[in-house]
C-alpha cells in the first residue's frame, strides 16, 4: 500500500515530506487535542459531533483552533483525493512550535496534522478479552488530548496478560476502556457509565444510546460497580475504530454465554443500517 498523504498546516504532502519542528509543544508536553473520524462509503460519520467535541477539548486546554470549515475540508479532501471509501481520519492539533517553557504561549501557531488510513468493516466483529486496570489517568479524561501514555501502558499490560484491552476502574467503578466506552447488559437493561470528567463522551456511545432508544431497549446511564462486569449478561465496547466490539471475557472470567449477546447483535445491526444509510456529505449542526 502506498504511503498516505499527510495534511500539514494547509498543505497536502507526501508522507516523507511532512515534517514538524523538533520543539513542537505536542511532542514536548503532549500539548494538543485530536479526533478520529470514520468514513463509511466515502462519507464522514457524525462529523458535526466530532467537531463539537474538538471545540470542547480545545477550549479545555485554552488552545485556539483554526476555522472548523478548513479542518473539515482537509479531512474530507484526504479521503476524496486518495479515492477511499472506508477510512479513518486522524486529526491532531497541537499548540505548535515554541521554546520549551512550561507556561502557555501568548500567540501560538498551532500545528494541524491529518492523515487518512483505510479502515475495514469486519463482520462479525472480532470478540474481545479484557482485563481491569486501576485508572491512573488525570482528572480531565473528558478532554480528547494527545496525552495517552496511561492508556498505552494499560493496553500493553492487557496484551501481556493475553487480553485485547483494559477497562479502567476508579474507586471501584467502571470508567471506560483505553480507547472506547463500556456498555453492559444486566437484568435486561443496557447500562453505561454516566458522563463525568473521568470519561470521554464517545461519539459511538452517543449513537448506541440513540439506537437503543429507537429500537426499544431500556437504557440507563448510571455508575457501574466493578463487580457487575463479572455478573453481566453482555459486555461490549464502543468507539470510532472498535465500532461495537463484543467482550467475551473480563479478567479471564467468561461473560454470559461466552459469545456476543442478543442485545449486542441488535444494536450492531442497527448501527450498520445507520452507517450504511445515505447521509449528506457533510452535516453540520450548531
Ligand atoms: C478513552 C476513550 N474513550 C472513549 C473513546 C470512544 O470515543 P468515540 O466513540 O468518539 O471514538 C475513545 C476514542 O478514541 C477514547 O480514546
């Protein structure tokens, strides 16, 4: 596969030509925010929601953003120019280059990077094994910043334990996984942790809540004690890359029947129908 094009500060460059200064604050302080947008059939899925979250993340770290329509066009163009149909676009905006001093800079020149990669829509989704991990991240997990080292280390620990991912627990309650949100089915109800500063407001999480309401599955956003993970009939993850990923074991204990559950299957069908339905190229709300 040829190297992907890179969007860098207004230009579309061959991968090898896309370079940033060594003193970019993204590299030195993880001083940046990001989004990952999925394209289905060449069209962005929930672009408006991703842009709204990007604005919230940027405000949360006092980072001025370039105009949103430029950002949106850059992502769409990457996909169009490379003739992609199924793709994920990674967008990252850092505070840009500056001498390495901790305080924020007055007039930053943000570095904007975007890169599109082909995505696969595997069905059925691969089943997942997860372990639990103590959540040692900071208290602003609702901001989608590039500061992901705790997530990367938790993912690696899971891998070394023979699992695919880790679910973060804080004070005995389920938060989220390293790059996705967590759903449980318990006593016929679909449960997910409420939105707090300790989890990211996943776009896919929101979509699944909408779909559950539409197809009549009772839902509750409520704090989830960790031990419910072991008793649940179903557990699954949601995320832009993961889509809906069925979990078959938690800490080596089988979930439900050890197979993707019925409510999961109904939601995945509804999700597929939605992502395959024709949508306008770009929908912007608010
Ligand atoms: C920590 C974390 N939680 C949840 C999610 C899921 O968010 P989304 O559905 O918007 O991809 C992500 C996605 O990257 C994430 O990194």
